[in-house]
């Protein structure tokens, strides 16, 4: 049962990011869904960066590694977001 709840958590994140990245826009305008897929990937990159930033606050040994990697992933995500716009 706990494995099913964990899987549902990730499914919920994918659904949330898909809606957040504009799932209905290609349906309304009858364009390609490529931008939605790219948007979901960019949001997951930002989420990974946020998770690494959180881990940097809880880790003693690898604090700087997590901090630098987290900010790098969030910066990369922000860069890609502005490239799409």
C-alpha cells in the first residue's frame, strides 16, 4: 500500500505540472503539444533544484554541493522559461 501512495504522489506532480504548463492551450488553439512537454520538463528541473536546496539545509556533509547544484538547476530552469517566452 505505501508503494501505491508514493506512485500516486508522482502521478499527481506530473498532472499538476502538465496543467501548470498550459495543457489546454494547444487544445484551444489546435497547435502542437510540444511546448507542454517542454514546459513539464522545465518545471521538473526546477523542482529538482528546490529539492536539492532543501537537502542542503538538512545535510551536514554535502551542504555546499547540494546548495550549488540546487541553485544551478533552478537557474537553468529559469533560463529555459525565459527562452520559451
